[in-house]
């Protein structure tokens, strides 16, 4: 436990420094790229890694997943985000609909075969879950980078700040288990601390990262903080459910004491979707 805490104490600031460096290079356009492209590319790589870990995790739990098909369609979806100017939501949703159909239809046809009847429906469901659970949110996050880059940092800081606040307060004051059959370490006190941290950060950071393009009043910032924290905690619990069902502690061993890429982005997935809807409404 002490070793894990020391590793986290070193790795967390390092990752924050990397995020900050990527954001600065992107925001300042120091590399000569269109603003948002670098951050979107980094998120896209995380999305591919997350989908790969998702498929590997479910296969280890005995589920049938069309891993190659899922990775191919995820790559196509994420690359498509660079092909048009974001700002027209009807156009932005075309790749989601088309990609989902191109993913699901061949699997559905394949399941009609006599030899594929047993696993065909499961393969459709598990593969589609990975596409919607990981690829969709990352695609929308990439689009948010290209729509309004500072708001991506806003979401990350509000969500991860809530994670850190919940972890610290849960360790200090946690007494009552939140949902022990899925995540034994989470407590009600930690969840409330996480909520408070996210709401405070949502208010404190709104002027620095959202104005002038995204005008979010005080009550709106409090509501967004609560919304993002709810989706953050839910995303974390959903991934915990997947790992528990598959008998795994982490999605991979890529990051010491943190797990894999999916462990790193799980709390952001639903939050990116929620913020995209808010951003479209506000702009």
C-alpha cells in the first residue's frame, strides 16, 4: 500500500505535467497545427488503447468480442473527426451512426450462420458495447478539442479533481461503503467529497477556461460540476463492474499503481458525452 502511494505521488504529477505540456503546445499552436488537433490526436491514441484493453479484458472473462473489427471501426471513427470543421452537430453525428451500422451489420449477418449461433449474439453485444462505451465518447472528446479546446481541459480538471478529492476525503473520513459488491474501497463520504471538489473546481475554473465563448453563470457552473461528477463516478463504477465480472484488478499493467489506459480514462468517458451536449447547447 505504501509503495502504491509513493508510485501514485510520482506518476500523477508526471501525467498532469504531460497533459499541461500537450495543452500548451496545442493552445499556442507552437507546432504550427490547427488548434485542437494535437490534443485530439492524443485522445484518439488513448481511445484506441482503451478499446484494445476493453476487448482484451472481456475476452479474458470468457466473452466473445470481435476485437479486430472493433479496433478497425474505432480507428476509422476517430480519424474521421479530423475531416470536417466541427460546429454543425447534424454533420458531427453522421460518423457515429454510420460507424455503428458498419460495425454491427456484418456481425449480425455473420451470426446467422449455423456455426456462429452460440456466440453470435454475444459477440454483437460485447463488440457494440465497446464501440459505444469507449469509441463514441472519445470521438466526441476529440470533437470538443476542435470546437473549443479550453473546455476539454476544463472537463479533465473538474473530473480528475473530483477523483482526487474523493480519494483523499474517502481515505480520511470514509466509514460507510458506497457500493461494496462492485468497488469495496469507495465510501459515501468519499463520493460526497468528490462531488464537492468537482463543484468548486467547476466554479473556480469557468472564467479562466470557458469565457468568452462559453458563458456559464454561477448556477450553471454548479450544475455542470454536479453533472460531470455524477458521470465521472458512474464511469468509474461501470469499469469496476467490468473488471470484477472478468476477474481482473486492472484493465492492463501499463501504468504502475494506476492500471491501464482504460483505468485512466474510465471516469472521463460519460463526462465527455455530457459536456459535449452542454457545449452544443451553450454555443
